[in-house]
C-alpha cells in the first residue's frame, strides 16, 4: 500500500512542481502569496495521495471473489482512526488559516512611508495620479518601495490586477478601496482589469514599468515639469509658426486623451491606429453627422458627452460610457473633439 501511495505522491508532485503554474513573482506580496499557495497545495497533495493510495489498495486487496456472495464482516468503527482523521486535518486547516491570516495582514501593511498613487478606473481605461497632482496613463513604480494604491471608479466595478505582483482588488464606484504592492524587480508588466465591466473589458489594460528609485525620481520630476509647462500655456514651445505649434499641442492632447480614455478599445480610427469593433468606426463621420443634422464637431461632442442621444444603426444604446462629460477636463474634451472630427487639420 505504501508503495502505491508513494508512487502516486511522486507523480502528483512532479506534475505540481515541473509545470510553472504561477507567474514569476515581481513583488514581496506575490512572494508571500506564492508561499501560501504552495503551503496549502503541498498539504493537499499529501492528503490526496494518501487517500487515493488507501482507496486503490483497498480495491485491490479486499475485493470480493467472483463466487463470494456472503455479507462482509460487521464492523463497529475504529475510535483511534476516527480521532486521528479528525485531529490531523483540524491541525492542518488551522495551520493554513494562521499562515493565510499572517500573509493577509503583512500584504495589507504599507509601512510608515508608502508612495501614494491614486487609481481612477473608467470604462475602459486606467489613470493614475502621483503626489503633486502628477497624472499619468502609464503606471510607473519605484523598486523596493511600498506603493499604496487608493482606487475608485467612475462607472461600474472594475478590478486591479498585475499578475506578477499578485495583489488583486476590486475598484468600486462611490467608495475608495486600497491595495499595497512592493515591486522586487524592474521591468515591464501589464495592469489588467479582472472584473467583467462591459463590452470593452478585455481591452482595459495599462502598461506598468518598475524603475530603480533614482530613475523613478527623475521620471516623476519630468512628468511634473511637463504638467507645469502645459498649464503655463504655450510658453515651452520652440520654433515653428504660432498656428503650427498651437495645432500641434492640441492635436497631441487630443491623441493623448483618445489613448488614455480607451477610445481605441472600442472604435476603429485610422489616425490613432485602432481597430476596435465594439462601437462605430470614427474614420468618416460626415454621413453620420448629416443624418443627425449636426456639424461633425458638434456631433462628435454630443456623442462623447451624451452617447445615447444618437445611436448609429447596428449598435446598442448604453454601451458607450456616459461619464466622459464629467471625467474629461474642458481642454481634454475640446482637444478630443478636434482630434476625432479632424477639424484641427485645417
Ligand atoms: Cu474594467 Cu473589466
């Protein structure tokens, strides 16, 4: 019986160990989650192998002979065995509970001086805000520092997950949820929405980059300078005619807003290189605007702010998020309208 049990244990352990089931960890939290996962799994493998071993042995050793029609012997149980199979699992389950509780509490601990990053989720895009009101569409994190994310959603429930960082947390409208991540290796990762949040759910991703502390500091300083220059208004441009730079800046903001708002996840738009099929194509809006009795820019603006006002034939109302009128700044909205309607090219 032991031989069978041991063979089963070896096979299951090989399957468990030789296949890489979990992503390569990139955070302290993921290290702890991986430990917990294997702690529970190894216990399960041992118990499973033991039970299967006993079952297989019993089937082989105690099976009735073909001509044996007699009843089995009366059995009144085995008190020692019952105590053992109650006490041992109880101890194991308690151990798993204690390890999990310690890991949960450590993974929620942001330490005394975490980097605070605000996360805004919206169908179907992520945005981040660093201390000093620095906004970014890319999530850039410093190596080996606790990062505390405070997250909220503008519309429906989303979920924040970077597979290699382990931690996962719902992002819910109306409340602030938080999560702590402490990156342990530099590199590029992807933030993935893991809550079905609408037709563009699968496209709701954001790039993540982990940098050494010094590189992170200079990135943050650069973002800060860029934001300050933008707010100062046109003083940072060098060369070119006035109209040229103004148009360029507006076009750049339009393109940036198009990308950060996740428009390309649902709409085909050649200028942005997107090929989404969820919503109507934005490549030629003249016909649709005429049908709606509006100029192209007015039609585009209305469709962003109040998407259900005019719904193109063949598409459903209520799919396009109705929150962009609130979540975009006036500058962003103007630039986006100009970018999509193509009026800045004149
Ligand atoms: Cu947001 Cu799925």
